C-alpha cells in the first residue's frame, strides 16, 4: 500500500519560495498601500484645520509626506512627516494672545496668553490605524495564502 506525495512536495516548494522571495516583496507592497491610505486620511483630517497664523492653510495638507520603507531586525517602519512650519503647533497646541470669538472663525486679541489646544491629527490617525491594522493584515495574509494554494 502506498500513496503519492508529489503535490505535498510541490506545495512545500511553493511555500518555501513564497516565504523567502515573494512574501517580503508582497508585504512591502501592502505596507506602502497602507501608508498611502494613511497619508490620504491625514490629509482629509488636515483639511478641517484652520490655523490663524498661517498664510496658506493648504500648506499643511500638501506637506504631509511619507518616507522610505525601512526594514531592520525589529520589523518594518515608515516615517510620516509634515514640513509645514505650523504643523507642530497644530498637532500639539500653542500659546497665543489671540482667541477665537464664539460667533465664528474670527480672532480677537487679549492681554493674556491663552493655550490653543492641538488637533492631534497624527496621533488620532495612528491610533485609528493601530486598531484597524491587525484585521487588515490578517485578511491580506488569508488572501495571499489562498492565492499561493491555487
């Protein structure tokens, strides 16, 4: 009594090739897709922000960039940054002698310094991505393994 295991060897070879060659490349593609999606999400969050000291509110939106994908012993990472001169103030908050008038987007001067709270666009975006990432990567891995099996 005997049985054929050629298909098992073929699957093993396909799996070895996938883990050594295809998987890192496919994972990098998926991380870059996620990064671009994250970047678009940040730009959308930034479009609702109005900074009273800025000459160009669009500069905040246009200056969101992603860096290169880097792989090291700890895994993959990618830098997201904004070179707009006011990005840090908008993210974390700042002190000002101007305060928003309750009736709208106009500002008036005060003799005292007031703290204008940050909008935390990057922080909120990272928290949202952290919540969605495990499920997204699990679905991607399931799809990728199914493609390998077929």
